[in-house]
C-alpha cells in the first residue's frame, strides 16, 4: 500500500529535481529528505506546507492517499510558445516565436511548478492514440528526461511531439508515433547530433 514516504517520492520525482535540490526547496537538509523518503521520519507541518505552496500538493492526498495529488480549483499560468510541435512529419522551428501566458488548472500540472513549464501547440494526428490531437497544447518540463515517455523533441530544424524510447545499451533513440500510419524513426551514432530532447510532456490541454 502507498505510504506518505511513497507520496513524498512521487512529488520529488515529478518535480524533476535531484533529491538534494528537492529537499532544499522544502527548507530541509538532504539527510532529512532521505529520512522522510524512506519512512524513517514523518514530515513536519512546515514540510507539508512547503509541499503545498511550492508544488501545489493536495495535503489530504499526501496524508491519506485519497483524492488527487493536485490542489483545488486554482489556476496557474504557463509560458505558451507560439510554435507548433508536429504530431506528424515535422514543422520548422521558428527563431522568434511569440510567447504568451496560458492559464490552466493547477490540478492539471500538479505537482510541477508552473514557472518551470512551457507549452507548445500540436499540429497533426500522429499522437491521437495518446489522446494528443491536432490543435491541442502540450505542456512540457524543459530538460526533464526520466526514461521512456512522451517528449517534445527537436530533430534538425523540426519540432516534434513523440513517444521516445531510449536504448542506452546501443546509444539509440527511437521516436514513436501513436498512430500506425506513421513509422518509427530510429537515430544512432552521428545522427544523434541532430536530435535534442527538449523536455518531457507532463500534460495535454485539449482546446475546445
């Protein structure tokens, strides 16, 4: 059964921070963070308040495991880059894309801090199997790479949203669509010089 320690580790993992930096963001030492993460120490009220304030953690969920990780109906603003990430064959990257702020429910992005996230538009139908549709907006955490998953990726002069499989044993990255009409793309060796994993997708905002 999931414990407070497990939920503490979930928030730390989703934050994208190292254990040391995560502990410091809560105002505690790395050693104390380790004790909480292993169940040796119960988090104080001060620590829980920091989880709520910094990462929008629903404390009822944190204490009981019931409900949702994110807090209630507040909104947060994410920087939206006026750029399309292709869920298809690719779009050229615009050098001077305009930026604006996108208001979204905090529960959509919890436990991530909104100032650490970015968003781009989706163009195409290659990720419909992951419920990412043409015209949607994907919210991603720049620089976050936590294993296989859905990422915003730059390949040469194109921006894509794809499922990424990392095969470190043979230094290969595979970009996979969620639509069988599109073939997977495999990059290895010198080809990897053209591939940049921009960040992991943490949420999708479906436009109406």
